[in-house]
């Protein structure tokens, strides 16, 4: 076999390996099975509860149907304002609580949404728990800022 023939075989094999690798990479990529409504709900929650420079904590998260989320944050003691809002499908609700033994307060995630604001006294740690009902998923947003002192 001539030098030119061996070169052609190497080029064809390299091309086949490249094509096979591309097919494998394409098929191995994770599928985006996310709910397309989540982006709209996220934008709604962020518009209703925008970020400011005064916040000590803030987060926007997706809580699945019948799912929960817990956050513990170390804070210097004092009084804080915790604002929460959620967005989700019709009839969806979350229960928000700030302690271990507290059953929490229900918050509607559909219809007219307005942020709920809670005054919370913190010794050294803030504990936030969110539980979504079966109508989820929902987008939940919270902010924590130190309460103004007079």
C-alpha cells in the first residue's frame, strides 16, 4: 500500500472517530425536562421582591410539588424583616415557618401575589422552612434584612 493510501485511511478513521464522538456527546447531554413556566414564575417573584443593597440574605428557589426547603443562617442577634413571595400554578400554596415547633403560615402562590413580611427576633440563628403543597412546583423567593431601629 502506498504512503498516500495509508494517509487516506488515517484521515477517514479520524473523521469516523470524530463523528462517533460527536454522536456520543450529543446523546449523552442531559435533557432539559424543566417546566417552561418556571422562568416566568421566577421573573414574577423577583419583580415582586426585588434585590436591594440592604438585604442580609436573599434567594430564589424552586420547590417541587409536595417538597420542602430548609435554610439556617447565622446572624448577629436582633430584629429582622423577612419578606417572602411565591409564584406557581393555580391553587398552589406553601407553608412558611421560622421555628422547629411552628406549624407555619399558608401563602398562596397563584392569583394576586403580594409579598408577606414577617418581623422576626433572632438570637444567633434564623431558621426558615418552606413546604409546598401537591399543586407545585413553585418558585419561592425570600429576603432578610435588619429591621430599622428608632
